[in-house]
C-alpha cells in the first residue's frame, strides 16, 4: 500500500484543517488517526495527486469501506471502532411505506378516489373522515371473507366503460 506518500489532514469543528502531515507508512496513519480522532471530527488522507484515499467524518469511517462493505464508527468513550449503521437517506425516487398519502387518494390502497372505488354519497363522506375509499372501508367491516364482487357493481362498471367508448 505504501509505495507512495500520503498527506493527512485533520479538520476541526469549524470545518478548517490546520495543515497537512506527511505519512510515509501505515503505522504513522494508524497513530495519526488515534491521536486526532477524539478531538477532530474529520480526518482525511490524500495521495500526492490530492485524491482522497481515506475519509473519517463525525467519527464515521466513510472511506474506504470495510472489507465486508459495512461502516464503522469510532466510539470516543470506549476508544474503539464499532459497527455503524448509517441513517437511511430519504430517497425521493422510492416512496417509503410511511409516505403521506397524497390528498384525494385512499390511505389504504393508495388509489385515487373515483367512481370505481367510491360508489355512494356516504362513501364520499367516508373518504373525508377515514381517508379510505369505499372498497377498502367495506373490506374493513366485511369479515365473512367474501371478496367476490357484487354482480350488480360489475354490471354498473361495464355500463360506465361502454359509455366512455
Ligand atoms: Zn382503498
């Protein structure tokens, strides 16, 4: 690993470093980390081309990753590295299960309220109260296990579809 030299930087809570320290072997790096990690929230190691080769921030070893892909964090009390689970980053591309239901959608099935899932005036009223469509609301209180569709409803839907053509 040490066929070249590295520079170590330590960053204070103000985000500023106080100059680079030349590292010529792995022991020097280990010692540098141990000497500074309790006091400095951020430690970086760069190669001569200024490429980041090691990065510790807020006591979390960010780079390089551990051999098994996990992350470790320095426990300043125990003075030891321990496994660290990074907090989940909100991902706008994926809707988490706990995401608020957009207005006008059923909180249960997430479908937009329409004549397909709300068929009565009482049902529309219920969407305002429970946030559920009539289908889900009915299912909630329908514990005879019969999920079959009322033939009359199917007939009405067919009518609605054919009218739209
Ligand atoms: Zn629903």
